[in-house]
């Protein structure tokens, strides 16, 4: 079994975790576990949200390094859990390289939920967040519609490879626009609650949580970079809603604001 085969499958497993919302320490732990299971005593890895660097040395003092760039990130904790299970299975009973590659390919190619499914649950989440923040049943239905529109917009912007900052800004702008129009038509009475509940689906909860966990674990580079990423998402959402409010004030003189 060649050392380059081991480092490639270990790094690929870590890449899948990082691309799907896993923590930095989990990626490093998985890489080390896989390498150790195949007799690699010395494994060093340095992981950031945008890259993985691994260096391993075998018993013959042969060293090989590998760098993987992370170009896209999403949240799919199912894939993270499946890689965790695979790494623990390898520790108990090492698999052949062909078997590992087959499992990694299967996990990596698991299709995401359909647009209809994600849109529905985004809408439900927005509606219930609005209720949590004090909205009524009318506010719930408007937030439900906004949540569906935001998710639908996000999916199509992803297809166009629009960057995350602009996508979140447009999502915030969409939430403010629909809420203002609903209030102007007299359909709802608590516009602010609707906007707050709707944009909650844009808030980077995973990034914030992982930033805190990485910082506590001592992964300062990843912790700081994730924190900055979460900050820019918040700025984008605020910018989107603020622009719509400003336009509304210019057009209608601040009515309903």
C-alpha cells in the first residue's frame, strides 16, 4: 500500500467534511485517524476554511505532502456524519484503498435535498421565527412567503455563481421589500418582526458556532477567519435591508418606517 494513496484518501475525507460544514479540528482528527490506521506514525495537518495541508512520514522516513484547495462550502451534516462513521470503521477494520475511494465517492455524490424541499422548510423556518419574535398569524404567512422567495433566489444565484456577500445582501433586500409592501397594503401590522424572522434563515449559525469551537480548540486562524466570514454575512444582510429602507424613505417620505 503506497503512502501517496493513503494521504490522498485521508485528505479527500477531510475535504468532504470541511466542504459540508465540519469543524477544523474534526478534519484534522479524521486525517490523523485514517493515516494512523494504515501504519503512518507521523501525520501533520494544517486546516483552514479554504484549504487543507497534510504532511505524512512513514516508518522508512519517507515524507509526502499534499495541499487541497476548498472552493465551495455548504452545510450538509449528513455527509459529515457519514465520514465520521467511515473513519471509525477504518480504525476498527482497515479497508482497501479501492473500498475507501468507493465509499468517499458515494458520500461525496449524495444529492442534496430538492429545491422544493429546501424552499418549503426555509419558508416554515421564517414563519416560526416570526412567531418566536412576537408576530401573529398574519405575520407568519407573510414571513412564510418571504422565506420561500429567499431560498428560491439563493438557489438560482448559486447556479449563477454569485458570491456570498451579494447573495445575502439581495436576500436581506428581498425580505425588506416584501415586508414593506405587505405593511403598505395593510396585510400585516408588525413589519419589523417579519423582517427579523425572515432574515434568520440567512444568519450563518454554523459559521458562528464553528468559529467559537475552533477558537476554543486553539485553531486561531480558522476561528478568526470564520468569525470574519460571519461578520461579513451580517453586514451584507444589514446592507440589503438598509438600502431598501433608504429607497422607501426617498420615494414615500418614511411612511411605515
